């Protein structure tokens, strides 16, 4: 592995304990703001795809049927991973009626494994992509679409669960009687 490939792994190894410690305590879940991150990422990803299609010589190869299938697979796999990760986040109603969310260590392990897998796949797939008749930029774009699908599906899953929780009446507090 080159130093360029090792840098993200070293960064993950340093950040992992800090992230796990931070995720141990529940934080207030702002249901009305869950749409913001996907709303920012989706146009940025569309702009990135458009920009990579404008590269010299990319128009003929970049958006062919094989490339579109790879991009769609990246988005779909990201959505599945995001939906699953969203299900691992514990959402509960606090005493004041607000919602609290706590990320599961299992969800973090999923993200950690996906980043490791992405690093391994990138070093295997990108050098061979041209031999398969696929522009290597498509592989990079598929990884970006994977991330966008993961974030959007996670937020959607959390929103749906939080909305259901808010629609159910709060249990009566015996201390109020």
C-alpha cells in the first residue's frame, strides 16, 4: 500500500475512538433539519457528475450503458447501507417531549468497514477499469454516489421513524399524578 492509500486509514484509526466516545451520549434530533444535508449533497453530486462528463474525451465513454449501470449500482448500494445504518440509530422521546438520537456502535462499525472496503476496492478497481471498458472516473463517481445514497437514505429512514414516534401519544408520566 502506498502512503497515499494509508493516509485515510491512519486518519480513521485516530478518529475512531473519538467518534465512538462522542456517540455514546444521546443528542437532540432536529427532525425538521434532516433534509438539509441531502438537499445540499444532491445538487453538489449532480454538479460533480456534470463536471466529470465535461472533461476532454469523457463524453463518449463516461455515460455509456456500463458506466450508468456502475453509477446506479453505487447509488443503490449506498441507499441500502444508509437505510441499514439509519435503522441502527436509537431514537427515543425525552422527558420534555423532544426526540433524542444516539448512534449505535454497530452503525459506526458499518461506516468504518465501508471506508476500508472502499479503499481496498479503489486500489483494485480503478487501475483495471480501463481494461473493462469503463472510464476510471466512473468508479470514483460511483463511490461518491454511494456516499450520497448512504446519507440520503439514512436521513430518510431516521425521519420516517421520528415522525412515527412524534405521531404516537407520549406515555403518561406517573409523577404528574
